[in-house]
């Protein structure tokens, strides 16, 4: 197990540490929303067997690394004994002020900006008012509904002409102080994001 006490340290030193142990494992620390800190955001490997495992988390569980007043809190990365392939682990770290999240959680999740409020299938006007009440900025991601179910979204389609009557299908933490609402002008029979 590797313990990462400084989530803002140069991550290449950890990859070098793995290499010194004869392991071909890379590590990337990704800024994430608060409830995703310590999560494995993604990973990949090649030349491995079913016994080869990569993992991670927080130690002690539930702490927040990089936060003043939480000494002893660390990110952890685990590599199974005898790991024989190549791998890379992307693990969530706290975001710096103003840094956009590389991985996010639902904005209504515990520890997130809209905790305790259900934005799903409400109007943009309702959700934006709640966000403003909490001192948050709002950005919009317009989603296009698919004929086969589900949706698509163009990351560059963040139109500013979204109206209050539009429907919010999901809310995400975008960066500290900003929530992203996934919206469409039309109400659908089923939520295209969660397929409810």
C-alpha cells in the first residue's frame, strides 16, 4: 500500500516509488468534488491476470486529506501482491480553489453543494433559486434526447439562453461554488440521465 500524505505533491514521485519496487504502476491525482476525494476515478491495466488488482481509498476512512485540522489523513493506493502487468490509477484529491473538478458527484449527494435538496425533474427556475440561496453559481449543460433512450451532451453546448421553465434532469458539482445543471427544454416521460 502507498500512502499519499500530500494530495498536492508531484504524483510522478509515487510512480517512481512503484518503479523502485519493480512495479509498472502510474498514479494520477485528479481534482474531484468533495464526496469523491479518495475514490478511484478510473484505472487501466494491461498484461495482467485476474489476480492483479489496483485499489485505493482514504486512511482513516472518511477523512479529508489536505484540509487544515485533519493531520494523519491520507490517500491510499493498493497494489495486489505479485502484480505482474502495467497499470495506472487515477485517484480523487481535493480541488484547489478555482480548480474545476475532473470527476464530480451528484450535487445533492452528502457533502456536496446541494446536499439535502432534490433537484431532479424540477424546473431550472426552482433549482437555480435554491442554488442562489446557497450562494452558488449555476452553469447549464444542454442535453439532447436520443430516439433509442438516454441522451447525448456536447461539452461546448453550454447555452446561456436556458429558460426557467426548462427541466433539470441531473445536477453535478462543477467546481467549488458552482453547480452544473443538465437540462432540456422538454419534459420527458422518463429521466434520460437516470432512466427512471
